[in-house]
């Protein structure tokens, strides 16, 4: 599925769980604070909406959607 980052591995320990995801350039919070390009904001938001719609079609609800949890690369744009 596009616009949903794929889980590469899960590490289980007695007191925590770690998820390994594909590395991207930055998260949305960093982008909005330091790299903002107004011309790209619409495309970023559209890709976020597409990803959320895909999750909902699979029967999942994110429950922790925030700028820190939206990762992206800028060239080419990948959210």
C-alpha cells in the first residue's frame, strides 16, 4: 500500500516493544519547523489523507496521529 510505511521488524523485550521502520528524511514536525515549502504542503496533506483512508479500509484506526508520526522524504516527495 502506498503512503503507509511498512514494518520491517518487531523487537520484543520484557518492558518495551521496538518497531523497525524504513528510514525517511524527517518527520512532519521537523519539516514544518525547519524545511517548510508552501508549494509542497497540499501534496503532503493529500498523501496523509490517502494513507489514513487506506488504514481505515483495512479496519485500522491510527489513534496517535501527530506530526511526529508522519515521516517524509522531500526529493522525491514521499509521505
